[in-house]
């Protein structure tokens, strides 16, 4: 146990100088007695709650449960509001602001009298942002996932948020349903607080956080409105105080072995392609090198066992939770994990999953009956993506996984929206839709544009999937033969910038290749004529983003944040 004098917060509160006197006086101003906080671990609760974030709207209440746990364990909790990153409402994309929340997290934890932190998030970008910032400070920390919303319901069908939105929107465009049905779907698709209850990006990243070992066991799949979620939040508050006393920091948890296990988990869950970017960035902040090749190597060794939409065909996150959750899932792949590494709750992962059970073999499949024999994401290479691209092949129609077709090229998303149904484009089911200028710099912020819409006339013919290629991302709730994260992006002169309508493109997922079937000499002629597009921002945060953002294959972090180096702790005297 740390003595009061060994606590980081002692620098602010415990000395005889003028500054400590001032800090104590201002804490009295806040209404706290000396015995409530002096000599106790100060725990920052970083809360991404806001009125416009439906994924996190319940976190204001959950923060009270965290405080309850901290008080019970003998700590002193302080709640800090931080950026909310609402996936639904923030434009052009919250990915533009992930690094801003990471910076806010890092500097807040460093600059205040904090001994440890509870990080509250769950909507897609909040999980990696909070963990990236906290890893850069390297204090003891526990992550509290927001939890999935309840399943949607409509006319006897169970709906998955996002996934069924895309499905029924295409049905409307195909003329199969009308405005009345869509109005009913608006009220049935997302019916409680919490993030998407499919294995979209939010559920994928919170599961990755649990696999990394930074949550209490089983935390990632508890439904947001379940009373167990309140108890989990309190348990996190209890745990963080003990971690401070033990001086178990994030650097003890976020090891190379932990990140390999997180990748294994994501691939075995059939998780979101967005996890590739985020885990690479998170690993970099922890001083761990993680690459696209690591994802592809691990993908060939792990089966997909989670039968959860959209990679699976039937179930949602509440089903996954009651089937055993992540502990049950991990209990089926122990030979693929590093079991002797620590977590925030146990000395080893082995202890953490000991006794975990699976209660439904159709939700979490046994190894001899997988959803897919290999991990759900494949990494592609070729002259169209020399630094890599990804595809969630288990969510695509199998006949498209080896395909050659003529490109139909769109220079930006607005143009694509306006012209996708133009008959003069002669788009057929064999066409390859190409969207460029949608990457980290070109988007800007790499929006989730990658699930390009299928033209109305093809939807009416029953076509529900086509090969689509972009330097954008796509929602983890999306599906289809969508090649994403093409690097380097077209905005900086990557090969995607050189594609012309009519060029033939070959996708071969088994061979892990994506090739533009144009000879090198012609590509060089095109490159010589290419000119960079104008800057997206002339000032402000956007200009900083454009100057510092790295490409998708290296995690889209800011260069000045990702680089190695120490930062001095502030002097509080």
C-alpha cells in the first residue's frame, strides 16, 4: 500500500507551501472536509456523457456508481466532463476528433492532482481516444464501457441498429417498403440508451478493451440499462483505488502480448474493420509496434466464433452477454492467448477466465462449428494499395471475394450521392465502385463512406452487394464487399488517385491482393499529370489535423503525439 506521502496528489495537497495551502482552501470551497480527501487516492472519472450522445446518455448516472465504489474503497472521486464524440451527430465524422479527445485525456490527467482514472466511454471513437490519452500519461486506469442498447423490434422482427438501418433503407430504395414502415422503424431501431448492439465498432472496441485487460471481467457486453451495468461501474470504482495502492499502471497492462490478444479477440468476434486503425494507434501510444501484417497473420490462426450480426447471421449483443460474454468467448480460445499477463482485476488473464462458461453454443460457437474458419478481416496488398487495405470478408457475398470488373470512379462523396443513379454511368452488378478523397486528409477525417450505395435500378433487380473500394472507413454495423482504408490515400497522391472509370480492378481475398489492371508506364504518365487538391482547412484544429495526421496503416494518430519521448510531470509546489 502506498503511504499518503507517496501519492501523486500529495504534491498538490500535502506539503507546507503556499500552493498546497491554496489547493486545500479551494477544496474547502468545493465543500469537502479535510478527512474526505487528504491522504486518499484522488480518482479522476472522465465522463463522455452529453445530451446529444445517445450511446452515453446514461453515463451521468453511471458516474455516481463509480463514485460509490471509489468512496467505499477509501478514495476521493472527482468527475471531469470530456469530449463526447457522438457517432450519430458529429460531422464530418468523430474520427476527425478522436485525437482531440486523446489529447484532452492526456493533458487533463497530467495537469490535475490525479492518482488514477476511471475512463467512461463506448461510442466508437471514445474507447480508443480515452485509452490512447491515458496510456500516454501512464497512471493506473480502469475503463467502464457504456454497454450496448437493447435489441430493436419491428413487426415481429428483432432489429440490429445500423445493420438493419442499411438493410431497410435499401428496401425502401428498391420500392419494397414505404414511408409508413420507415416511420415505424425510426421508433423501433434504437430503443434504449447504449451503443449499437450489433458487433459494430463500439462493441468491437469495448470487447478489445476487455481483452486488453483494462475493464473488470465481463464488462464489455453488459446491456447499458441492465442493473448489472450499475454494479460493474461500482466495481470499477472499487478496483481503481486498489490499483493506485498497488501502483499497477497502464504500462503494466498494455503489453505487446495484450495487444496480440486484443487482435485475436477482434478477429474471432468477426469485429469491425475500424478496430484495425484504433488498435494500431492505441498500441503506438503504449510503445508497442502493431502492424497490418500482424492482423493478417493472426487472422489465419483464429476462427470466428461469435454468431453476432453483421458478421454472424442471427444474434445481437444481449444474446452474446447472456451466452457467456467475453469471458465465455475467451474460454474457447485459450491456446491462442497469452494467459500469464496481468489485467486490472487479476494477476493473470488465466485467473480471469478460469471457470468461464458458454451457455449457448449457437451464439458463441465451439471450435469445431465456427461461423468462419478464419478471422473476419483480411489485409490486402497490391499496386492499388501498396501500404495496405482491409476487407471484412465474412460480411460480403462469397461470389465477390474473387472478382474482376470495370471501375466507376467518384471523386468525392457528394458527387457520388448526386450521380450514383445516373443511367449514363452504365453501372452493372459487375462494376467496381471507387470512391476517392475520403481518407484521413481527404475526407476530411476518414468518414464512414465506404459502404457505397448500390444504384436503385440494381436494388430493384435484387442486387444487394457489389465490390466497392475507397480510402474511407465504414461503420462496423455495415456489410458487403467493401475494400476500405486504401493506403496511401488518394488525397496525398496514392494510386487510388490514378484510377479512371473503365479501368479493370481485380480483388482476390484468398490471395490477399487488390490490383489495378493498368501497366506501370501508364500509371507513371497519370502520376505525372496529377495535381494535389486544395487544402481542406486554412486555420484552426482542422489545419493542425491536416498537418499532423498519419495514414490509416499507421493508425491515423497525430505524429507529434505518436512519436516516442517523455513528458515532464508538472511541478505543483
